[in-house]
C-alpha cells in the first residue's frame, strides 16, 4: 500500500455530516447488522445528499454508533453529534478524539456495557480508556464487538473475518469491474496471537447500485474507505493518514488483552 503522503486525487466537495454518516452506516445496514430497516433511505440520501432531517432521525436509531457521536460532540463543546468533523472522528479518527479523556470515555463505557458484562468482562473493558482507547469505530470493532456482538451472535469461529469486515478499511483502486471496484486492501491478520495489519491484496468491493454510488468519479490510484465490502468514500491524504494511525493505535490497545 503506498504511503498516505503520496498525492491522492482530491475527493469531491465535502458532504454534510448526516450524509457522511449514511455512507458509512449503509454497508452493515444493508446486511441487517445494525440500525433500523432503512436500506433504501440510507442509500438514496447518502448517494444524492438529500434530506438531512430524515437522516438525523435514522442516525439516532443506530444504537452502537450514536452514543459515541454524542460523546465526541460533548467532549468538544459541539452541540451537533452529526457535525461533519464529529462523524469523521467516529468512523475514521481525527483530532477531536483527543478531547475525550479516559475518565469521560470510561464513564460512557460503564453506562453502556457494564450491565451486559460479568465482572471479568467489565474489568477487561474498563482498562481500555487508560490504555489509550478512544471512541473511534475501530475501538468498538476490536474491543467491544468481540465480547458483546460476537458472543451474542455465536460467530466466534469467524471472529477475525467479521472484525476485518466490520472495521473501516482502506484500499487503493486498481480498476472498475461492472458495479464493483478491484481494490488493493490492507487486511487484518492474526500472527503469534496478536492482531496486525498485513500486506495489501486485491479484493473486489461493491460500489454501484442501479448505476448510483457514493464514490462516483473514482479513478485507479484513488484510495477509498470500505465498510462491510461497500465503497463508502474517497479519502484524502489527510483522512488516509488519520485512519491508518488510529486503526494502528486501536490494534495495539486490543492486543493488550488478546
């Protein structure tokens, strides 16, 4: 995977926070994994940049993501949990996460997850904020989901595959193939009992649906964000660097208790 400092094509004009949220939330929602039964609304509004009011109502129904957005906004004195920078902080990571200190993050985790975990499980999760965990999506995927989501779903035998699909991945576009993009994607691996990022490898991800995409205009060489094998967004060099950095940080935090 080329360095994030290499020149990337500039993404299209920034969309609103609610639209950006829809683009990242659509991948798992279309598979029935999270959020309301609103596949068509999420896709239509996310692709066309339509009714922010409708998207705001939908976003509140994502029980996993919404409390993190509220927490990031509150820590930064931002009244709107769907402010674009707040949404970006949650899905990709950005400097807003630094304002969420361990005490604030720990209290949020306790109110959400302590009742659902036994003493041993909560002790394990409670230590994460002090170890560097922050309310970015990668934290939820690597530290919360394995203990709550995977245990509940019975998918422990596919834990690594599910975590890799659920995290926000990045990949450089090689070519378009029908409604899909062939992309060099950086995978999550397990080596000697520890999580790590492996060398990029080609993978096909879906991008178009009935001729409509979140990444229209994408070209070979562009880098995209991927969630559950769906192309969510084109990444700038700054966004790519941030996503790589925050993902690596959360992998290190997760490895402390694997």
